[in-house]
């Protein structure tokens, strides 16, 4: 069992020993540390924080602990109850709140939960802010409110509807074309809050949703990470229902993957590629994804006359790079769509609406749309090192060996060759180097990864 405290939040498995797992004491301590940090940002009379959760079994317990801790600090809480990560992000700005907390462990199994922390822009905290909260928790320097100054909890359960309304108002969401197309779509929401939000969005767009695992009980029917090996039921139901396509979201609805009308994976990396294709067709410009995402985004960006840039891994880094380059679309290859016209956060709901718009305007099948994009194949491996080895020195040696190639050292070492690429980055928590490669065939991607594993071992001696 596990408790992981990092600059991006606190996550762990429910139950067990305090400090080794995510127990009520840990949830209260971290919520109080976040509340203290919120108060340090601005000196004002009233502080407000938005709180929402996915449907996992421990969610209600953890949410009550978190909300009442904030109340004890004199902070008013807007309780969204069952919600989605992008909905909470949008609610922070719409409420002019001082921050937000989402109770979700994203794609982790049901025994996990986590506190995801947002700033007053409804965006994830950067490394400096995350470290400040860790330091507060370590010091225990937390002051609670006097009895007359306690906060209040206000229930607001309309934000999924408001989120959908904002999506329908976007100029590039072609509601009339989608309605005219008469799509039928199978939805796998792994029995979490996507089962509430996605069918509502589809119905608002005139799409017929076929629900699969849309009951928000938190009892995930399969591993909730939206990968091919977990989606057999979705693939079968798409074919059985003669649906136009199927889609799956993770428990907090910030990752999105499609299955075509034949029951074949569209490819998680290609969610962003297809949406970017549509956006760039209408609004040419810059795109961003992280360094471990597919080259296919660069290809489609350059096809539309735009410029692609890569960020360090992590949503907060993608968002910062998008702001720096004024990107029109960006995200992560794991099915995360960030559309700044709506907000700076991964959002499956806006991804679905834009994908449907693309499909409705092109009037083609999903399999045909996928065939338009270059097929790349990825390999993801790792090499374990002895703790005394200096990973930075090893990566520097790789950089020197390939100094004549196109190299990016923003996050580890990424080497772009003409036909493929390799990205080597160290783990922050264990003596491991992760090796990501991409090529035009799976065999080539695997061979490239194995080649670099050999080189790393040789350098490590």
C-alpha cells in the first residue's frame, strides 16, 4: 500500500497505517496545508474553494474530510459533489474562487484516491506552489479559525450543465452539423462521473448515446486506464450496436480515447491529432504536446502551416508552453485535449464535441479519418539502475554521443532522428531511466528502445 506526496498533490491507497497510506489524517493535513497556502496568496476577508470528486468508493468520505477541514480554517466551500476534473477547473474561474480541489486518482484503480490542487485560475499548481504546500505540511504551521469565523459549505450541482453550455457556445463546435449527422455513440465511463457528463453532452448535441458502464458507483468494471487491453467490451458493443464509434473516458474525465465503427482502436495518441486537425483547419497556429507524445501532432501541424513545440512531461508544463507560444490547441498523447478557447486544462467533454464537429463536417467514417494520419508505433520501457549511479551523468553521455542529431534536454534527453525518436528521462522517485521510442513499425520502436537500453547499460558499466 502506498502514500505518495509530491509537488503535484497527494495520492495513495485507502486504509492502513497513517503515513503509509492515504488515511483521514493525511487528507486533513494536506487539505489544511493547501488552505494555509491559499490564504498566503492574498490577504482578504472571504476565501472560497471549489471541491468536487469522481465516483470512486472513498470519494464521499475524503470529500467530507477535505471540505470540513477548509470550513475549520474559515474558508467557504462550493461543493460540486460528483463532478469531473475539467468541470471543477471551470467552476473555479466562474465562481471567482481562490482555488479548487478535485478528489480523484485519475486512471488509478478503485483503492486509490488523491487530492488534485488548483490555483485561482482553475489550473494545476506549478512546482514552486506544490513545494510550498509540502513545506507547510512538514512544518505543521497551520492556524484554524475561531468559532465565529468558520466557513460555510454551499452545494452547487449545476456545473456539469454549465460546463456543457459553455462547450455548445464555442464557435468551432458545429452543433447543427452534429445534429444533422444523427450519430450513435457507445460510451464507456468506467462507472464514474463520465457516466453523468458524457451522455448529457451527447444528448445536447443530438447524438444517441449507448451507455456502457455509466452508473457512477465507483466499482470500475475494468482497469480504468483507457488502453486497448482494457476495452474489449466497448469494442464488441460498438460492432453489435452498429454504432458510428465508441468512446471511453477515465474516472475523472480528462482522458479520452475512441474506437472506430469496426471496433478497432483509433489510438489514444490520435485523439489529440484528430482534434488538432479540425482546429488547425479552421484556425491555423501553434500546437504543443509533451516530449513523450506522438510525432503525428507535429506532422498535422506542419501540414496546416503551423508550428509545433514540445514541453516537459506534465500538464502544468504543457499549459505553460501553450501560453508562451499562444497555442491554439495542445495536450498530451494520453488522450488529453487542452483547448484554451474554453480553459487551460485537459477536457474530454470539449474533445468529444470537437471530434464530433470534425466528423460531421468531413462526412466520413472514423476508420477513414484515422487512415488520413501517419501511423506511428510506440515502445515504453525502463531500465533499473543501482542507487549509487549518477543518472544525470549517464544522460549527459548519451547527449554527447548524439550531439550531431536534433536534441532536446528540457526533460531528460530526447533525440529526434529522421524516421523515429527516443526520449530518456529519469524517475523522480526511484533509480530508473524511462525509455520512450516511436517509429513507423512496432518492431522498429522496440528495437530502438532495446538499442538504447544496451547503450545505457554500457555507460553505467
